[in-house]
C-alpha cells in the first residue's frame, strides 16, 4: 500500500461527502468521493481504493450492495459502513459478508480516523501475508493455515485482540484472567497461532482437574520405577511442548509444592522428571490462565508471590459476556452456523422474542454457557426459527413488569426521564426493541444494556 492510502467515500448526502473529503485529505489520505450507490459502484469498477467508507441506506444501491461488490473485486479491501439507523438484521448481514466496521452516525472525527488507521494496518498485514505465501509457494515451501481470529466486535474485545497481536511474536509469559467460560483458552490458542511458534505444538492442561501426584507426573514426566505403576519413562507436557506453547489453565489451583517446581521451570528453563536426578532443558512459551484473583491469593498465602511475578509478565483480562453485549449478535450467528455445519442441516435463527431473552440475560457462564444454550435450543427446535420455549428455562424465566412505571415524582432526575421516555417508545412499538431503537436513534445493543440496567435497579 502507498504512503498515502486511498479512500473511497460513498454517500448520497453531498454535505457529508464534502466534510469527509476535507477531513481525510487533511490527514494525508488520497480521497475520492461518490454521491450515491450507483456512482460508488462505478468508482469501484474503475479504481482500486485501499479502503471504502460507505453509507448503508442509499436508494437503489445500498451500502450492503457496495460491500458485496468490493469483496467480489478484492476481498482484502476493508469496508467501513456508516448508518444513522442501525438494525439487528443489517448488522448481522454486514458482519457475515465481511464488513470491517459498522459505524453509527453521528460519529466523531477522532472515532472515524482511529478506525481508518486500523483498517490501513489490517489491509497492510493481509497484503504482506499474501505476498509471503506467494513467495513460499514459489520456493516450494509449505503454507501455514490462516489464523482464525476470536469472535467479537466490541471495543474492549478488539483492544484485547490488538494486545494479543502485539505480544504474540514474543516468548514472554502471558497471564490471562477472567471468569470461567470467557474464552481464555481460545485467546491462548490465537496467541500461539499468531506467534513465531505456530508450527510447534500447542499443549494444554487444567491444573485444577488432576490430583497433585498425577499433575506432577503430567507436567514434568517421570522415569521408570519412580513410583508404583511407573512401568516406563514418561515425557512430561513441558518437554512435549518443545518449540511451541504450553497453556496452563486454572494455574491458581496448583498445589504449593508444584508451584515451587513451576517457578524453577520459569527461572531455569529446565525440568526434572519425577524420580530423575538430571534436568532436561525445555524450549516453550508459557501462557497461564485463572479465574481467581491471584493478588488476593498471594495476600492469603495460597499462591507464591515470586511465582505470581514470574507469570504476570504480560497480563490481559477477558471481560464477562454481560459486559460484551455488542458481541452477542455475531456470537449467536456464528454458533448457529457452526451447529448447522456440524449437524449437516440448514442454519436456524432466533425469533425476535428469543433474541430479546438472549440479550437481557446475564450469562453467568459466559460464552461457554451461550454455546450450550444454543445447542440446547437447536436440538429442541424442529423448525427453522428458535422461539423462547426452546431456550433453557433459566434464560426466559423473568418476572413481568409494566413497560412504563406508574410512579410519578414532581422533579424527576434525568435518568428517570430518560427511562420513562425509552419505556414510552418501547410500549408504542409494541415491545419490539429493534424498532424502538430505530425511533430512539440508538444502537439496539445500547437499548438492551439500558433495559438490563433498569431491571437490575428494580431487583435491588
């Protein structure tokens, strides 16, 4: 890509085109504008922009038509969609056919410029990867399978993925924290696949799933005769992961005696198998994970402070699913697609009522619970549309409350006024949250978060 990336901006409003042309040229971009979808298609056919920014709602040719045309011509071109009236259906469709970002109007200049910078980096990486693969093929070498990125479009999750991209090429120990089911192993595997060790093995173990003696043997190996039942030498997982990555899940559950041995591995880069007298060097990148607060465990004397500092070189915390509601739509869509592929059947979809239940549920089991709930629903649903009764009862069991509160205060706070108006619009739209969000001019995920917060206040 050139030093000045080229950007094609498509919108049916001349004022927006003029504003973005001035803004982007000032930032050093080569800018071409097209008024309306038809003009945008013509510009795509006659040129090869590095990035496309297009409005969604345009007459005759929509932003989704533009997106499809761009992906057909060059799948590596990032497409940023702009819309003043985001809808659930259009967001799902845009993600499915490869939109880089779904940006809701009005947006700030800084927000757009930040997304453009990421789009430039994204395209540059993909171009370089394509060139590298072509060079490998020319030289007769093997091509590594493409790295699959974890699913999530929320700002916090995208920050986590950028962090993983940054630390992946290093050999520094990584600590991933977060509640059970948030996807700690998924992030660990992604970090491995994006690293220089991707051609090596990815080994994993749950440190809380095995008794102490068996865990020690699995980690470090043992020699024949070292204990009853040791009829032959056994290679430990540290040695088996040589040249790759060793993922230690629930490291906070590790017994104190084994914490000392793990500290030696991190300090000396060697292990001593059970019953052996000589050490074995290990070349492995360690990624640890826990759902415990290790700071608190150290204070309570349950986890060694020196080990904590050794594994806490690089650290990242995965947010719970209830704080990633922007990701629920695409997670649901991906899991339903995967279930359909596994079952060799047409993919099923959630009804509006079922999606409502999914969006307001707290998901204490996080992404893992969402996967299980959707599998439960797919098994019970005989048709193509999943209704609330197909979901586990805990997800749909919610107390009924009036849409508009009957309480009346002489000088209500701003939050109460906002709530009353939201409930008024929701009631006017017959409880349809997607249409209510359009009327309110907010993203559906924002509406869901507000409704969930109102229910928490009522329950307290």
